[in-house]
C-alpha cells in the first residue's frame, strides 16, 4: 500500500486575514439623479489605523455601463496598485428574509 510521494522539503505560509466593516450612508439615495456610468464615491478608509492601503466604495445607481443599466453597481476600490484582493460581497434583503454571499476569486489592481 503506497501512501503517495514523500516531500523532501516543505513549507507553510499563513495569510493574515483582516476582518473589517465600514458603514457608508448616502442620505436621500432614492432621489439620486445619476445617469448610467455616473458614480457616487465614499471617502477613503483603511482596515487598520496604520494600514497604508486606502479603500473607497463606488456606487453607480443606474449601473456602470449599458450592460448593467438595470442594476445598481457597487464596487470596493483600492487606491494603491499591484495588490491582489479577494472580494466577498454580502447582500441582505431583510424584507424578504434573504441573505446571500458571493466571492470573486480575486482581481489585480
């Protein structure tokens, strides 16, 4: 019975996971007059006090482009380049008692 190949060397890398939440309130959102492709942007924020990564949220109330014009488009935007990021989006619809979560495999900025 073979137990598979034996490694001559090995290593283990632990990735630091930072859990963080940021609340952005847009007053009078239902009165937005933006057209397709027009953005509303939050102020920048970071996950920790001394973290050099600065983030902001961007929402396109009428969609980013013609393909998404019937949907609200929401993006987490990283203002520093050359980082790979995993996005997890949580959508909560309390009136329908629905909570969904989606994860993108990652994007380079």
